[in-house]
């Protein structure tokens, strides 16, 4: 019995003693760059705001109260649900969700295209996909704003071709935000899916065709399930930053299309800010993203077992 | 007319080029319905390419492939009633064994219940019922191979293509699977096109064999035809072992060719069409059809010296040096009787051959 135990333990126990030391750098990075900042934010969300930005070190639930409840202008009315921020969050979720679906719809065929090119030219395609991202996100978003303006190049071009008579009003609409988010995060969708498809064994597609599956059936029943981890990674990598994005909604969406990122950003800007409220809004965002991811992975593992 | 009806696959003058490399060079062959047909040839001769063309994964450059009398050039792979057992199995890794086998049945438009019943039958046939819920990665190579076979048979194709399906198996399992495959073909009545580069496998399993090399069919025939009456040097050399000797035809009398071997040795054998007097050709004679003796057995027995005896289990393989001539290999069966025909190294012996054993070859 003891012998069997030792034997089965060998593979994992080879570095038993050294393991903790070897993992130390990873733990340190996680601690310094994730745990500590989140902890700071958490602490700040429970402090009292100072009027010129900053905080007073006094415990307070005011930030969360402000987020969820409306107590009237002077704070003396009975508490009602505050819809302002919940609406912003709701809008952010569906904007990010839509941007994810949009990116997937374009990103998957793109990744598939690249992965099925000759091995020699694949790196060139990947390189081309990433080229725009060598330019700062702010500059790209501002350029996009310029491109989409009512009298910008896109409208002029379409008018010149006589496709349209009046300029399209794209700027300051949800569509503009979608375009901005899509453009900002597309490579995060393409690259993981590309990596997954590149590892995919295409003789499986031949086997499917051999067994009477049409192209769509092959995609649906064979390719997608096999490259699913890449698709999930891509969706998370687009969805999560889209939720918190503020450049695209700010610059392209205007005041009407406010998203969480902008709300949080405002709280830390200049004298008008409210640090505890910004921290609380961030904590709520973080909690929400975690819940969404957990529900998602729950369902994934359930589907896996079935 | 009836012959036409019997053809399952008719390959007509098929050419397949990859760039400027010709993988199939004017291949023509007819595969009959209910036949166990084998494509045999060395690595790179175009067996897989021909199979893939039949399955529809490659577009032929020229020529035509007919399936039961119809040109199938425009039929995509998923519309051809042909299934393949792939060389690397290509089982779907995310599906269970059962789902793998159900796949083709479902894709053919049957509902799940029908597919499940059919898959269950197939699992029973390949004796893997207890593994139905496992994933392919949890099976051994031999079991995966049987799953691949079951998956290809389940949708009841009219033609089954098997691309070296046994190459990954150990000798014992391989022999067992050979018999199983052969039995399965007989029971189902499905036309099997089997690819191998193992000549012994081809000889034991096939109704007919096409020997290929360099993108061409070298000979098509039954196992016995190919082994005993090879058409050319390539086939004689590739199938089994043979003594290939350069000779000159001296004269042809009454359909018998009288030939000169180096060192003044003489041989007669049956005339072969297209080989005339004075031409330098090859003569092939199988080692097991030669025998040794200390005295000349007949007029044409050739004097030689034993230079090597190799024990190979069932046989002893003797290599002799003809006096002033080439070397020859003789196989003697390892029995009480046969042992009397094996001689010590250095013994002066005479080599004789059974009547009709020698064959003149083109090329
Ligand atoms: N897609 C391709 N592009 C270029 N050349 C190819 C391609 N596929 C096959 N070939 C060439 O065609 C020839 C025949 O290949 P094929 O795969 O049919 O050989 P094979 O007889 O199946 O060999 P093996 O026994 O090794 O499987 C080879 O020389 C191979 O290099
Ligand atoms: Mg091959």
C-alpha cells in the first residue's frame, strides 16, 4: 500500500521542496499587481470623500449608498432605487456583449483565413492584423472620430460615390461606440482563435466531410467544439476590456452613450471627482465581471459533462 | 453490359499533378462490386493520392472516376457514398466513441435513435461495446483503429477506402485484424479498397491487387498472378523475394527461349511476348523454386559453391555463387526431408529449378 502511494506521488512530488520557492516570482507578481491594487481600491471605496478629490480616512458606506439608492436632492427622502448608474452598467454590459459578438463574427473567419494560409505567409498576416495596434489607442480613437464625422472622409467618400445623399450620422451613436470597441479589441479575438485553429487537425474536417457532413455541419459539430477554448479566450479578452472601456464611448459615443469606464474615469478627474464613489463603482464592475465569468465557466463545465 | 454493372469504381486515365510533379500518371483500373481490392506499392508511389481522388479530397488533373457508372467529378466528398478509414484514424477527439460512430449515420439524415442503434451494432461488431462512453484518447492504438473502422462502416457506404489502417499495429494484432477485415468484407458485401505497402498483407487479404510505382499501375491481377507471373522487373522484385538475373536470349524454339547466363550457364524458359532473340533482358526465379544437389539433377543444372546459409525459422536460405556467374538465393523448407538439401559452406553443388519456374521480364 505504502509503495503504491509513493509511486503515484512521484510525478507531482519531484520538486515538492523547491515548489514554493520556484513559484515565488509568480506569487509576487500576482500580489503586487493584482491583489494589492484591488485591496487599495476596496479600502478607498469605504472611505469618506474629500471635496477636492482625495479621501478622508473615515469609514463610510456613502459611495455604495449613492450608487444604489436615491434619497432625493438633500438626502432626506425615503430611499428609492437609483437607476442612473444601474442603467449605465446595463448599457455597458450589452454594449460589451454586442462588441464581443461583432468581433467574433468578424474575428473567427479572419482567424480561420489566416490559419489556413501557407505556413510561410501566416506570420505576415498576423503581423498585418497587429500593425494598427502599434499606434496609441487614444490616437486611433480620435482618428476614428475624424473619419466618421458628418463631413469626414467616410461620408465624403460615400457621397462622392453617390451611395448616399445626406451624410450618415454615425458619431455620437451606439453604432460609433460599437465600431470603436470592435476596432480596439479585434486582435484580442483573432489571435487566440488563430492559435487554436492553427493547432486544429484539418484531417478532422476531411473525416467529417467523408461522413456526409456539409461545410456548416463540419464547422458546427467538429471545428467549433475543438477550437472552443480559443473562442472562449477571445470572447473574454474582448468582453472584459469593452466593459471598462472609456475612450471609445467618450470620444465616439458622446454624453448619451456613457459607459462604466467613463463614469469611473470622471470620478478621478480634477476637482469634480469622488474617489470613494469611483472605487465603489470599480468594485461593483469587478464583482459583476467575476460573476459573469463564473456563470459562464459553470455552464461550460456542465456542457462538458453532458 | 453485365461487366459494366459490376464495376464499383472505374478509374479512367487519371492524371494528378501537384504543381509540376506528377503523382498519378494515366492510371486506369476497374474495381468490381463486392471486391476486396488492394493498392500495393512503395512509399510515395501515389496510393494515398489515388484514394483521396476517389474519396473526393483531390480534384484530378485529367481523366475520370466513375462510381457505379456515373462520373463523380462534381460530387463533393460528403455526397459520395464512400467512407474512409484514415491512416491516422482522424477520430473526433471531443466526441465519445459512440458519438464518433453515430456521426456519419446522423449526417446522412437519420435521427438520433436510429444512429444510436446502428452505432451500438457496430460497436458490438468490433467488440468495443464496453468503451462506448470513452473518448478516443482513452483507447489504445488498436482499439482506435477498430473505432475508425466501425465509424466508416456505420453509415453503410457502398465503397470503403482503407489507407494503411493496420500499419500502427503490432504483428499479432495486425494478423488478427487482417482476418477480421477480410471476414467483415465478406459479411457486409461492401467493396473494400485497401492500401498497403506490405506485400504479404496484400497477398493474404486481396481478391485482386494493383501494384503501383511512380504514379503508375505496374500490374493488376489476383495474388497468384502477381506472385507467379509478374509482368516486369519492378513487380517481381517488389512482391516477395526473387533472383533477378541479367541474361541474353540465344534462340527461341517451339515457344521456349534458350538463354545465356554469364559463365556459360544455360537456361530455358517459356517465351514471353515482345522479347526477341539477342535482347538483354531479366530472368526472375523465386528462391523456393530452386533446389540444390551434389550431382547434376538435369542437363541444365548449374555448378555453384555454397557461400552462406541463413536460418529463417521455417526455411533455410542458402546463397550460392555460380561458377563464373552471378549469385543466387535458394530457399529450402526446414523439414526432415528438406534438410538433406542444405549443404555446408564451401560445398560444390548444382542448382536446378522446377519446370516453369523461370520467367523472362521486360525492363
Ligand atoms: N499536396 C501535395 N503536394 C505536393 N506533392 C504531393 C502532395 N500530396 C502528395 N504529394 C506527392 O505525391 C506523391 C505520392 O504521394 P502519396 O501520398 O499518394 O504516396 P503514398 O503512395 O500514399 O505513400 P505512403 O505509402 O508513404 O503513404 C509523393 O511523392 C508526394 O510527395
Ligand atoms: Mg499514403
